[in-house]
């Protein structure tokens, strides 16, 4: 199949991590500027217990999202409305040509991304997991 648009590589990375018995961030050195819009966590089927996920240091085994042994959970931010934003530049230029007036300020629709330094995990006993991150490559 011939693709007429430019083809770019999807960036991603996979890591191993030992979940401790106290809440710990998955990627303490990460930030919003990493542009991560999807991550996956796999708890091996051989794990003795579940892992619990939360979005601050207060997560524990009673208030976190339970990720069961033998499962992979995907956390994805859906950017379905991006196409409307991508038309903005063209539409504002057309408006300026037709009406003679620039549109200011232009709409600043935010790009939503995960801050992985604020994604915390905890387990009842140390548990080895794997997780993968995927960067937004076109914003």
C-alpha cells in the first residue's frame, strides 16, 4: 500500500521496575515535556500479588487502582480532536485574506500528556513489573 503522507517512527521505551511496599513514582525524572501520551504496565502471571496505581504519594493498597497479576493495563490519552486544532492556522489565514482582519489571539488548545513522575505504584510485597511508555510524535 502506498502512503502519501510522511511516515515517522513511533517512539517508545520499555523498562523493568520493582514495585516497593511504599508508594514510588514509575519515572521520578520524567515531566510533561517528555510528551508521553500512552503507557502500559504488565504484572507477570508469576507475581504473588497485585500492584496498585495512583497519581500521588498517598496511593496505597486500599485506594489505588488494582492491577492484577497476569494482566497488562493500558493508559492512553485520546487525541481525536487534534484535527480541528490543526485546521486553525489555515482558517485564520483564510479569515485574514477574506475579511482583512487577523484573528487574535488564536485558540490555544492544550496538548494533554502524562507526567510519569506523578504516576505512583505500590504493592503488598516487592513485585517486579514491566512498563512501556510511548511518546506523542506529532503535535
